[in-house]
C-alpha cells in the first residue's frame, strides 16, 4: 500500500480533513496521481468519499458506511446525554439539527448558503413557527395514515409543549436546553461556532454542504423541511 496515501488517510481519520495551508506536505502528496489512485482503492473498499473544496479536502462517509456511521448511542454521547433523554426527544433533537442546517442552506442554484448567522432566540422562534405550521396542517388534514407523518406531527407537538428555559439551560424539557444540546454536537464536529449568542456556520460546513445538496436531494429536502402542503407526507 502507498505509504503517503496511508498518511493522508490517517490524517483524514484524525481530523476529518486536510488543507494546503495546514498540511502542505500531505497536500502536495494528495495531488499526485499515485496517491490519488491508492486513496481511491481505500475509498471503494471502506465506503467513503473524499470531497475537495478549493484548498481543502474532507473525508465523508457514504450512506451505507458501517465503519464511520453513528447510531443513537453515538448521538447521545455527542450531546452529552445518557439514558436521561427519551428516544422521542432524541428524534426531535435529530430533526432540529436538520432544520438548523436547512435554515442556513435552503438557497437555490449554485449558492445554497442563504444567511451568515442567526441569533439563538431567533432560531427557536423560527423552529417553533415551523412546528406550529405542522401541527395546524395535521389538524386540517382529513386523514393522516402514514406512520412517518404521524411521528413527524408528534415531534412538532412535543416541541410545542416545552417551556422556553434559561439561556444556558441544557434541560430537555426546555426549548433552549434542546438547542444547547444540539449546539454541543455541532460545535464538536466543527459545523457551527457561537459568537455572542449568534450561531455561525464554519468554513467546513460551508465547504461540505454543496456536496450533500448536489446528490439530487435538494427537492426532497425542501419538501421535507420547507413547509409545503405535502411536506408531512414526504
């Protein structure tokens, strides 16, 4: 096996990325044909992709990856929770994570980033309005028989029953506590940073989101999160 390719792979496993500025020697090796061919063998065998964005490259697990994928236990650890959080709240936090990404990246065309920051209080208001619209749509529907739609509506209703909470709360019974738990995970994965109560996307997140949105997912994501009339059925 190509030793230089293994060194690059080791760095990708360690930090999730390499860059021309931070890893100049590895980057020079990364741009050689022999190393790229060796990495391609690893990529196919281990079900991951290497996505290049300007002078940075990221390791991204494929959907079927069983080595780098995470389960509910991993998610509990990421948000610093044991078994004190019910599985229904765990699903709600997962959904809130998705909606936070959507709030920043629902632009059209080649520029999906549609805002540079959001205040934490504002995001709670935005997410609450979204859940209220889902709850109203459920009330207006003649028949919601799909199991996923029912569970989706329950998550929205569950959010609406929570109290607001103190700004630094981590209690799952509060809206601020739920957001703060999600932000723990997002910060640890270098996706968002906090700046005076502002949620700001990192360069890493701005780099990799076009990768996920290019795979014919944009329309389904917009239907799922964008509040269209049939969103609950997606």
